[in-house]
């Protein structure tokens, strides 16, 4: 339950447009799993919805955002940051781009700030000025102002974190699932 008694499903349905008023059964089930803190089950379903090319872009963006939240709760931070990068860089701007600012700040508390700063710089200034980001605006500005490391050093650190994340996925409950294999493939670290 969120503040004032709103459930995750209620908030998600409020965020969606009239075209998304009836979520697909798999998306609704994934949101129910998320609400009950069964993040592995939710992530597996959301991954399928996100990969489904037959769905509209709005459905896939919604699934992408909730998948990022599941990965964050499962402590797969590098994968969650990758999902955030996809949300922020989406060709038609994602409706969840502004909301991703809060999650960028949360990830900056758990992983190297320089990695998160690269994604924070992709957020347009207009999104940072949104009222929903009032509480984290100063932290986002601080992330954007961080000096970037030389590319080679940043690549080495990123590779080391991706490899550590790959090992964590293999040993977790995601290890033998299709979601785990897909996340490992996206991390590109054998």
C-alpha cells in the first residue's frame, strides 16, 4: 500500500490514459505480483510484456518502468540502471521519463555516482523541473554537475560492475529463468 491507502494497481491505473484503461492480463498480473512484493514473478511477466512487439509503445514503456522498479527491489542495480537508460532515451519520449528521476537518485545511493550521473545528464531540464521531482531536484542537479571520468576508466568500472551483476544474477533465483538469461545477455559480460 502506498500513502493514503492507494494500491500500486490503483496508482498505475490513474497514470494511464484512456487507451490503457484495461491493462493486459499479464500486465495486471505482474502489477499484482509487484504489489505483493513478489518481484521475481513480476519481473518475469513484465519482461515478456516489454519484449512483445505486438503491444503498443505505451504498454511496453509501462512494462519497462515497472520492470526497472522490480530490478531495483531485487538489488540488480546495473540492470535497473540499464532499464532507466532505455526509458530516458526512448525515441518517442516515455511518459515515465520524469518519474525516473526519483529512481536515479535512489540508485545513486547504492552504486557509483559517476555511472548514474551519465544517465542523469540525459534527462532534459524540463523533466527535472516537474513538480513530482521537487524533493529530489537538488540531488539530480548535483548528479548532473559531477565531473565525468575519462572514458577508459569509466568503461573499466562499468565492466567490473556488469560482471559482478552477472554473477549475482546467476546465483539468484533468476539464474535459470529466461529473464535471467536475457538480463545476462544485455549485460554483455560472460
